[in-house]
C-alpha cells in the first residue's frame, strides 16, 4: 500500500515538474479521512484563496446573528479594490446584499466584493474563525486593497501593468512580499483541504450556512485549473482559485456520483514569470486527479462497491 | 541552562503555534517541551506565549525574541558546518558550480582569473546544471554558482545579468548553411537538439515557447547533456541544434537567428551567509569578466520591458 501511494506521489511530482512549477498538494476523502499529500505542511501563499476563510467567517457571523447577510451595501467606484472581474471592473455605483457580494467574491474572485465582505466581517473575526477551526498555520493578513498597495510599494511601480512589465528584471520578483508565504496571507495545503472538508461535512458553520457556501463554490466559473482535471459530466467540481504573479492555486471538493467526495488543495509556484501559462493551470487539475484516483482505489483486503 | 536547546524549542513552538506538533518536530514528548518553555520564560523574565485551551500565540516580546533566536540558531548551525568543513580540510575552499556547456578554454580562464584575484582561496569547481545548483545553494553544498534564468532565486544574491544570443547549428551541407542568418521558421520540419530540460527547466520552457511563437514547432526534441552529442546529431543530419555560438567544428555551421529572438540569460548567484563574501565577490567578478570576454556573453543593461496584456483568469487575485 505504502509503495503504491509513493509511486502515485512520484507521478504527481513528475506532473508538477513537467509543467514547470513547484507544487504543494493535499487531498483528503471527506468521509473516511484517507489522505495523500506532497509538501502538504509547507507554508504557501494563499492569494485569492484567502477569500475562503473570509467566506466561512462571514457565514459563521451570519449564523450567529452578528451580521445580516441580506443587508444592502453601496460600493462607490472610487473606493473599490482593483481587479479583473466582477464589481471591480464596473464603472458605476453598485448596491448589493452582503451575501451576493460573498457570492461574487467566490464565483468570479471579485476583489471589490471581497473587500466589502472583509469590511463587514472584520479581520478579528477571520482570525477567530481560523483559530476556532484549528487552522494554526493559516493567517489572513489584510484585504485585497492592502495586498494591492503592498505589491505596488514593493515593486516601486504605479500600477500592476507596470509591475507585470518589469517582472523580468532581476530582483523584482524577490522583493514582492505578496509572494513570500511568511509575509502575506498563508496556509498549508493540509489545512486548506481540511477547511473544505469541514464545509462539506457541515462542520465549518451550521448546516444551512455550509449548504449556502457549497452552492457558491459550485458556481465558480473558472474551467482551467481543478475542474480541467475531471472531464466527467457526472462529477461535480467546486472550488476557489488563487492567482498572483508565478502563483496559481485552487482548493475545492470533487464529488463523484457514487457518493465519494474529496477535498483537494493545490498550490503552485512557476519558474517562468509569464502571466499566461496554461500548463501550470492545467497541472492543478492533473495533480488533483492523480491524488483523488489514489484515494478512490480500494484498500487492500477491503473491497469497496464504488466504481 | 542549555540556552541553544531551549531556543530550539522556542522557535519550534513559535513556528507551529502548537505544542503537540512542535514536540513531534523536535522528536520529544510534549510535557518536557512545555517545561523547557516555562524554564526559558523564567530565565528571560518574560512570557513568550499566550496559551489557552484552544490556541497558542506569541506575545509581543515573544515575537521580538523569535527573530533573534532564529539568528542565534542559524549562527550555531554555521559554527557546526564550519567546524565540519575544517575537519574535512575544506576551509579556505570556495565551492562553485558552472554549467556543463562552457568550453575548456572558458573554464581554464575562469580558474586562472580567480587564482589571480584570490590566491589564498582554493577553488572547488563543479560542473552542475542550474536546477541542481539552486538545490545545492539552498542546502549549503555550494557557495556560488553560475545560473541560467529564469530559475528559483528567492533568498539568493545575484550578480550582473548576462545575455547570450542563441543561434542554430546545421550540417554544413544543409541549404540553410549558405545563408548568413536564418529565420526560426525556416527550421520547420527539422528535429531539435537542445540542452536537457531537467538541467534548467525555466530556460528550456521559455526557449521552446519562443520557438513556437516564431513558427518553429519541432516534432521531436532530443536532449543533449553534452554539447558534443548535439553536434553529433547535427552531423548525422538527424536534427538542428539551438545553442550559443560554439567553437568551429568541421561539418557543421553555426548561424545567427534573424532578429535574435532567443537569448540565454546567465548570472552568478550565491548564498548570503557563507562567510565567504570576499571570495564570492571575486569569483563573481572573475566569472562575469571571463564569460563576457571569452564566452560571447554581454551584460544586459536592464531586462527589456515585457508586454503583458491582462486577461481576467490570470489577473490580480483572480
């Protein structure tokens, strides 16, 4: 058994190598706890995956009556965090409920929506949630706007376009604290997979709130990472990506029609500072599939009905 | 008290923020670990951690002392590794790595130049690919290296970035050999011989992506660990080789590419804490000079600005 898992890890490692990334992975069977991991306890940069602990804190607050998820919030264009999707890209004032903002922050990784949710929940509540769930290696350090400001300051640039243009200059990537797990929002693959498993087991918040979170993760639009590893019409893939220069992540849950469900967290760092690197996106799906297949193999001497 | 041992315990708990995991990491049981932390707190007269049933957190003094403690432990490690090297008679040696494809003349010139600058330091030169150099630098098995970029350079010091245009090696009888230079697209249909990917995956991927971009998508890539293997494949008519200018070899012709679409980037890189700062600086100056004068490299004044058209899926915090 051990030998089989080891050879599976070798294949996962080879997939990461072929894609030109360093990969960190943990996958766990949501119901049995059976697991597989590669550098699963090393600190990793969360990037937009920080929106997951934020979402959990939001729904725990909502369940406890400390905020009203249907409360309307007005977002003015000049106050909004930059970003490539959602409310961040709009031109005019937007009025929306907190829970709809939470939906956008996950489904399209909307930074303006995430900052509004962060402001409503507060950093202390996110810290408390992370601590209460036993995620000791996880820290959420600041909002999207904070991270944006830090990247511009570290890069010595006026906007992210300029940062991308100068990313090939020696030393620029090294200076960015946003890419250093010890200086920014961080976790480990094991803890992020555990968090997703808790959401799927109704343990991260009351069942009704967990169900709302699962709905939102299932509506995430991106097809290029975790989802690309499971080209099966009857398999549901729910997740949340995270992206910064050289950083490509996704954590999620893969659900098979036989009831098997697996929480997976994959974090990668690419050698090339290229913005568009399809193989680095796809290997998140490939490595997740290799891991999930290993978890779906029957244990020796214990035949299983799943097929 | 054994301060170093106690500081190791402190750092482990501070990094894990969990007594059980820290004890696992240290290979000890939890009760003696808790006792050691308490004893250290008594010795220093400050509380290092706030402990509750749910979590362990660093106090403000704890955070302050953590950095100092790490520094002390790093220095202790260095004392051990220096002692170990002294035992093995390695002190006074600079361990340097260079890529496999430098010519004999370049290697000899590099050694001579280093000897002239730093006669008191023995140079231990190893032929070693970029990936392995990065690993060896991180593990402390190498003091300084000559790396091909892009590669993982976090925590390393970097020397001047040098560029080396890549051209193509074709059989002298090939119709292409008659032209003064070649378009990459003209290579279409020919197999490619190239350095091995595992030696430097970043530059390999970057170079192949640039080839495809410019109309050359080789059906097969033959990886050559030794430049002579690539020359052999070219001589036999099995492939063309993409390589920096090589010494003239009968039967093959090296041609520049139109517009210099491919550039290999090289720099020295070093660990910051080797205790060999002077020797590392001299090696870097020697290598940079020799690579420019004898290996056809030239300093890149600054990286050319990249043009990056934003796409939502790869945008900020997507």
